[in-house]
């Protein structure tokens, strides 16, 4: 599987995959707020690229179009696909794209809902169904038995993978595989040459067992944006401080340290006594812009926007209120999966 390139998120995109919430998903109790957030995300994406939008059935599609019509968006850039799904975390069940000799290969890893925490049989079958759609059926498709989620994989697009030990080495994913075997499998499938492991860092309320996309992300091959905590009384203080120390020791392939952009953890948000996993690092890079999750935090939202603009000086930073998303234990990046150019040609 030589000559493979695991594309960075800033690689030019055809669009973004999302699955719209419906009453049979866990969003039912908060559906209106979730749909408002989804509509804002689809609207923002459609200003710059396409959206491949999964829906439950034709009446659901009609309803979605009605919701979207309340915002400025480009209908011709929204492609609907009717398909069954358990939930809407496209980052984790969506196909991962690599280039092999310059041509797209769609990787379908096994999705078990973060270690069997929820039902996932329909979500795990989505890619098998999607690849038969006329928009995607010309691509090479690979199914892998390795249990893996897109939110656990972060790349600089130059052969380096950043991930967390807490997630990838968790026995609820691949209990018979050790670290060395998992590294070998990822190198083969993704074509990466270096794997950087973080042993620390977590967010309360996170179902994913410390996905990297809630903690630390590449802004470019030389820079990492990461969550930090400045309050010694917060339960996140010690693990995020330990993670920061790890990031300071990491080196680029050329031996140079990374430029680091810390973003403070937002003030704690609770629902029914449960702390929700609010993270500014769960952003989405699209063509020419970054969609940044914010949480109506007058103190830290502006700091996050400022730091993100410093890390992405050539991009427009677009804040999206994602309080509705963290009520279901995820945020903006978790519900999206970018689709690079060449994957869809029309």
C-alpha cells in the first residue's frame, strides 16, 4: 500500500458529509435546537463548497429543505442521500479518504459506537451503502476490520499522524491488538510514516475515550492548536497541563518543535448536573474558512476566535453556536466529514 497520502483537512475539498438529525435519533428531545445548529453549519459550508447530506426519507428531506430555507444557502450545492442511520456522528462512521498514486481510496473502518456504548449497526453499514451511490461509485473502496473512528485520527498531510493512547489502545476497540500492531495497520491503511501518541488529556462528558479532535489539531504542518486549562480547581487542569507538556516535546519530521496555539477551555456547561464536553478544538476546516464551535461564553469565545485567527491567518473564522451539539456529547467536527476533491467529480 505504498504511495498513499492521508490528506490533511485543509486539502481542497469537494464538500462535507453530514447526517441530519431526525426524531428516531437521540436528538429527539432537543431536535429543534439541533436542527438550527445543523442549518447554520450547512449554510456556512454551502457558501464555499458542497454538502452531501444524509436524510431519513423523502418527507425528512422536504422538512430539512424547509428548515434550510430560513437561512442563506445554495440549494444546488446540497446533495441529499436517503439512507438509514442510527445517529449523526459522521466524523466517526464516515469514510476516510487517502490518495493512492494520486487517486482517491475510500477507507471503511469498523465503527462500534466508541466501544459498544450505543447501537451502531446501521451507522457501520453507511459507507457500504454510500459507495453504491452514483456520486461515489467510481471510487476504489476498502473495508477494514480495524475498529477506528475519524475523530481519533489527525494528520498534517505530510505523513504524520497525531492520536491518543486512551482511545486507540482502549480494549473496547481492538482488544487483541497491541500498540505496535495498531501502528502497523494504520501505516498500511493510511500511508503515514510517523505516529505521535499523546498519553494525557480528556474532556468530561466525552463518550469517545479522548478523541484527538477534542484536544489537539494541526493548523498546518508546523502548528498545533490545543485545549488548555488555566483554572487549577478544574478537573481538566492536570490532564490538560500534562498534555501541554507532551506537545512541547513533540517534533516535526525535520526535528523542529511545533508552533503551539493554546485555547482556554470554556467555562463549564452543565445539563442535569452533567458537565458537557465543550471544546473549541472541535473545529472544521473548509475551503478558505474554519467553522469554529462557540458556546455563548463572553469571556472565552473571543479568545478562541482570536487564537484561531492567529493559527489560520489565511482563513475566515466563522463562529457557530454549538451548545445544542454538546448536549449530545459532541460538537461541530464530530458531526462532519470532509470529502476531498476528486472523490466526487460532479
